[in-house]
């Protein structure tokens, strides 16, 4: 059986606005900047002082 044309006959699914945005480089940049900012905020917080012993 030849299924090579099976996928070609399906209609293309429309991507949502968020899925379209996820494919742009701005998504990766925003995600990395956001995670970096959260990491810096966590390191600067008093919670870090409680979790990390004084060396």
C-alpha cells in the first residue's frame, strides 16, 4: 500500500495566534529574557538566603 499521498490530501490546520507567535524568534528571546529575570529576582530574594547556607 502506498500512503505517500495520504498526508497531502488533508487540509492544513490553521494555526492560532499564539502558535504563530511561538514560531517567531521574538518568542524565544522573550522566554529567555523572562527566565533570566526570574532567576536574577530569585537570587536577589530573601528566599535564596534561607535556602543557601552561609559559606
